[in-house]
């Protein structure tokens, strides 16, 4: 199993706990505990290998709707350089979604409409998996069932970067701030990682 664009090993480790041969893959060193499970290479190179399952977390910096204020610095004015980077990010995203594998899951946040991303399979929130914050995430699935919430809790705040402009408490509440490190912000929530491993491995075993 290939867990692409994952340096944290959160999803990889959950599959390993269930006895699967899973590998995290990223151009960064892993911040997880098992270097032997980590492939420090361009994840696209790994698509040349035949995998039973591919889960990918391609970078979303230039695609995410959260960056719309930088994509459109002035009303009606498109930042062409940022737009081109967004198109490159979309192409990278599609390489995983269209990979030669029967079972694929690709994760990304809500993208700016200008990039015309393909329709997602489902939207999930951390509060559906035991984390009391909001952070809408989309999943594109092929040959896999949608995730079923495992522990629904009451959300108390949005999960946003420390430097966000969301300072109006009356509008956004008391936000949960994650720091300026984009790598830290992009780590998969443990509850979601556990649900992916448990539910999708059970599905694949039923298919055998």
C-alpha cells in the first residue's frame, strides 16, 4: 500500500498496525518513527509500481479556497503566477487520481472554483472522527467506499493556521490555531487515519 505525500506516517502506521505492508512516501524525511517504512522519493515515481491501494495527500497550497485572497489580490484581478502554480498542483493531483490502481483515495481541501476540480466522492470533518474542530476535507475515491463517521463530537472551533486573518470571534469563534508550519497543518487527524485503515482494509479483505 502506498501512502503518497505523507511525511507524518499517521495513515501508514495505522495500516501497519493491522498487518499491512504500507509505505509512506514524500520528498521530505519522515517525522514518524519508522524510517524503514518511508520512501523519500518523488511520489510520482512510485506510481510505476503495482500497488493494491494508493492513498494520496497531494499539496494543496495553491489549490485551496483558503488562499483565494492571494489568488485574487483585488476583486476581479487574478494572480497569474499563483494561478499557474495552481494548475500545476491540479495536474499533480490528477496523476494520483488517474493512476493505474484499482483502489485509490485522494484527499484535498475545498479548491477554488477557477481550477475546476473533478467532483469529489464525499466531504468529511474532523468532528466526525473524534476531533472537536471543523476543517472540511474532500475525498476522491475509486474502488473504495466512503468513510463512515466513527465518533461524532461537538465542534468547538475551526482548525486554522496561526497567521490566519480570521480574527473576528463573533464570526469564527475561538479558532484552534496550528502554527505557521504548513507541514504541521497538513498532518492527517489520527481519528481519520484510523478510520481509513480500519474501514478500507476490511473492505479490501472482503473483496479477496
